[in-house]
C-alpha cells in the first residue's frame, strides 16, 4: 500500500510538473507569436498590399536619388565601420586578455565602459568639440597656433568623424565576445603547435583565428545590425556630408512626409538583409565545431610584449579617452559655462544649466520614464530569454526550437524596423497599445531578448543536466531546481545580460522616437528635444546626467560580478 501511495503521489507530481511546463511553454509561444511573428508579418504584408500593385511601395520608397543614396549609405557605412571596428576590437581584446601588459585586469573592463555613453550624447559632445566655427578644440587650435581663420581647421560634420564615432560605438559589442574567446584559448594548444614546427604567424591562422571565428561572427553580426540601425550619429553629424542612411530616411518618410508605406517597404528590405546575414552566421557555425578541450589546469595565453608593454596599456587607455572621456569632459565644461560662443573660455563656471533643466518640459520626467521603462523591459527580456533558452536546451522539440528561433529573431532586426512594425501593428486593431507605456515595454523587451538568450545559452551549456536530474530523483520540482541550482550557478552572466539590456534601452532613440507620447517621453527623446530647440548648454547638462546614470549601472554590474566571482 505504501509503495502504491508513493507511486500515485509521484505520478500526481509528474502530471503537475507536466501541466505547469506545458502552460509555461504555451505562454512563451503565444508571446513570441504576438510580439515577434505578428508584427514582422504585418510589416511585410503591408508593403505588398498597395492599391497600385504589390511592389508599389517599394517603387515609391526608392523613386528618388535621396532614397537610393540612403540604401547605399547604410551599406557603405556598415562595411567601413566594421572594417575599422573588428580589427580594433580584436587588438583591444588581445591586449587585455592575452598579453602581459601592465594593469591587465582593470584594462579588461575599460572598453566595456564605453557602453555607458549614448551615441546621441557622443555625437553632441564631438559636435561641440569640433564644430567648425565655435568648436572648443578648433578655438584652442586657432588660439595656440595663431591661425587667422573664422572656422576650422577641424570639422565635426564630416565623414571621417562619423566613421570614427560609429567605430567607437560598435567596438564594445565586438570586444565582449572576442575577449571571452581569447580568454578560453588554452596556452597548451599554441605550445603544441609550436612544438610541431608551426611559426607564430602560422599558429595565429591555424589555431587562434579558427577558435575566434564564432566570436568574431557574433560580434560582427551584432555590430553590423547596430550600425545599420544607427539613427543618432547620422542625424546629428551628417549635415553637409551628403551621407544618407536608411534609419534617417525612414524617420523622414514618417515624420516629415507622412508616408508610412515607403517607410515600411524600406524597413522590410533592411530586415531581409540583416536576417539573411544572421542565417549566414548560423550556417558558418554549423560547418564545424569550435571546442577547446581543457581541464582545470588550462592556462591562459600571456604573450610577453617586452618594450611594448606600457605602449599597449596606453593604447587601451587612449581608446577609452577618445571614445568616452573627451566628449564627456567637453559636455561637462560646456554645461558649467552655460554659454557657447567664441569667448567660451572666459565665462564663469556655475550649475545654472542643471537648475534650469528642472523647469524644462519632459526633462525630469524623461529620466524617470527611461529608468523604469528600461528596467521593466530588461527584466521581462531576461525572464523570457531564459525560459526560451532553457526549454530549447532542456526540453528540446520542434516547438521549443521554433519558439527560441522566433525569440532570437530580433537579433537580426534593426531597432527602428522593429519599432516601425510595432507602431503599424498595435495602432488600432485587436491590440491598440499605441499611446500607452505597454507598447514601449513590449518593444523594448523583444528588442533585447536575444541578448538574454545568448547569455542563457552559454551559461546553461556549462551546467550539466545531471544536476537537474539528480534533483528530480530526490523529489524536487523543476521550478525548485531552477531557483536553487540553475539560477545561483549562472547569476553572473544573467546579471551582465540585464545590465547590458538596461543600458541599451535607457539610451534608445530609434524605437522611442516612433512610439513615445507626452506621458511616456524617454530621456533620449527629451535630449533630442532640448538639442532641437537650440539649447546646446542644456543638452550638455542633460547628457552628463544620462551618462552618470548609465555609468552607475555599469559600475554596479561590474562590482556585483566581482563579488560573485570572489564568492565562487
């Protein structure tokens, strides 16, 4: 009788687990269908439903030289930025992870710190620094060298400056996976190659680079999508350069001309390109295995740089200085001066601009909105991404793999395209979310969910399923195992994913500019509004506040991660 009772109880618990797991899987499937598949399908269908033919919107979208130049400009800018960004990120990752450069451990986090700087803030900072007539650096150069000119010698509104800023922006996204890959290269592999007669250059091409290939492809894919969807830098600095890009053209179609059809056609074309690139990424990874076999005695590669040790350290510090410190110091000084003119150096310093921000419409509200919207969006993305990853890896089936694929699809969708799809789908219809905070939260969460999925995938693959099976045998529930075993084991990468997601959402402009209302205005839109009104000193002060908040989140993540590592 006792045995029968135990069997019955076990079967009841199993049925309960099966029911709860089925409900969880169903909820996840419904979410990705409603928030990913439906908006993107609606976007594509809308471009084929014109009254004048199925391709009318595409013809209308590219019926002007400006639109064609936007297509070429996006392709050109993405390729050139990656050509500079990938080698720079590789060099920084190699110096910080695989050399004996001084201050190696602090150096590893420095390139990641640049994520705290919004592209919009960086663009405004370099505009203030290099504006032809009253740029602070130009004023200094004309004063120091006695140059008799009213403008120059440098120009913020130029292609070299745009490419430089885009490179600074994309490097952290490539640096993260590449740095992790360098850290996993076991020194014994390189020593074995050299023992077999391979030279250092041959070892680089036959051992190191093949092991880095997944990280380079992942970083290049993410970086390419980020560049293709970049809105702020071209918007601020492309005047007079002849550069047009797809995101600014989409914004022009919607806000200046009121023509959503061509905007959606252009957005769908951009999506096809980026999703094709993502398919190429998975195809390349599927051709081989990228596994290093090493135990606890594995040693990290540490190349002796000799006389180049300190120059290597200075190179990393120079990147941080140019990518983050220079524009921030410029904006900080301007915000304290309060008046931008030729005699900017003779003005007294004060905090008047920060005090005036309190009375500016949407300034304080924007900071509050961005903080809670980004926090909720990042949290929902983390939960959804973990569930999708867990079910794909631990309960593999056609359904769980399909759900995970749909949840990861926004990785290849530029943010402005995703925002446009949400705007079209949820304005009216069965789910009229436009005008509420829910549409921003949903789009935010879907936008960064692939980040949580990728971190969850990497973390769960390092935890043996046997631990969970042992817990089930001992009578624990699957949810209990997740709370007591899995989450404590992978909390560090999940925390990192949440922090990165929060920063991306907190500074987002491409999605927010399409869907905000007066009650949900985020900080990035508020900053753009301050800038558009010509209050540059106020924009400088607001930029400093936004960056301080983002930097605080980055510092918190780094400190908490270090604490977790020390405990483990």
